[in-house]
C-alpha cells in the first residue's frame, strides 16, 4: 500500500494506489537491444552458452539438453533454471575447471565466463554473478599453461611500416585484385582495424576531407560472409598471409589479419602517440588489456631500465 502525502501532511486515511503496469519493450527497442551486441560476439556467446548448458545437463543440473540450433533467447530461457541456485558460482568454477582439463585457451575460457555472466545478469534482473571462484581457477590454469613447455600461444606478428611497404609492393600492380589488396593492407594498418571491420567496408563509407580521410565503421556488418559479394574476415587474413609470403617475410612469424591492427598500435606508440588516442582510433576500450600488452612490448625495449647506465 502506498501513502499519499499532501502539502500539509498525511491524509487521515492512507489511499491505495495501483502499481503502474510493467512496461513492455517496443519492437524497435527489442531490435536495437538485439543489435547492440556485434554479430561475431553474439555467435561466440551462443556457442559458449550452449556448451555450458550441455555440460550442466550432463552433470544433472538441467533436465533438458539444449538443441544445436537453439538461439540466444532459447538458451537464456534454459539458463533461467539455474539462476536461483545458491551454488551457481561454484558450478561455474567447476565448469571452468573442466575447460582447463581440456586445455582450452585462457582467452576462450575468459569469454565463456563473460557469456555466462552476461546471461545471468539478463535473467536475474541486473544482478551480477559472483565469478571470483571461476576466475581464480582460470588464473591457475593460465599459470599452469605458462609454465608448460611449448604451450605458449603464438601471437600475431606486428606489421611495421617497412613491412607494410614490402607487402604493398608484393601485390599485383595491374589487376583489380591488387588494387583491393593494397587498399586493404594500407587501410587495415592506418585504421588499426579488426579484420571483420575491413570486410564490412564499402566505398561509400570513405569520406575524403582537406585534413585526411574519414572511415565509417559499420560494426553491424561483422563478418557476414560473401553471400553479398563482399570478402570475409577470413579472406582478409589470407590476403595478409599471401602478401607476407610473396614479399619474402620471415616464414616463422605469424602473419594474420590481426597483424595490421597490432602493428598500428605498436608503431604509433613507438613514435610517442598517447595510448588513449591509440585506443580510441582503433576502437579498443580505454583500459584494454590487449592494447596495454602491445604497449608493454614496445616499452620493455624503449624504456628498458638498462638504457643509459653505461653497460
């Protein structure tokens, strides 16, 4: 029961006020919410959530095993059966341990925890899942992998400006595919772009100004595929690898679509660009751990404490 208060005080008798009807999202709001998550991230989360729920069903925590074609909404509905479990944080920690037993990459496990946490938040009305135990298990797994010989993941080699020039010179100088490849290589580096962002670009997304070129990044185009004639993110990686091979670059290095993005970050920091500006230019979060890692790889040489001590 709600109490109505007048300017002079409380009414002698409290008057009941009917609670407002719960709001229902409009079709437009639902559509925008659905599209707020990049398509690539959505696909990854669906896979992560399906694998978790399948594991939970196998452990006897769910009565129904999720289907291979269940979408995010259906998987979220199945997840709702776990929301009220007081031991859910320990369940997630045990699941993370099972992924560690399977020697899954720490980044893969990190994404799985994020998918579970995001689904819990949606199902629990905004409450956050305590993932401290799960992350403690992940930290131990990360340390174990780092200590295991030959287990370190091979990172994409950064494309320097000199390497970029060699790649560009290696492309077909006459045919249209060469024009495309040169544009892709230079734009990918200059933008610090993800390969999916490159695959999603159209000519209309480029605007030439007196100061330079502005590029409109349409994140909703994330790696749709080549059904509409555009290249895919995988094709971007293959173009980079082919250019590296033809240019005679180090075959032991890891050349990939990410090499352009990583190369931009390291090259920009090397010449003194501010990390925050690098982040916003390339679309990293302001506190991106990945970007901080690239910066540290430069600083451990440029700002090495041995520099200048006379050895």
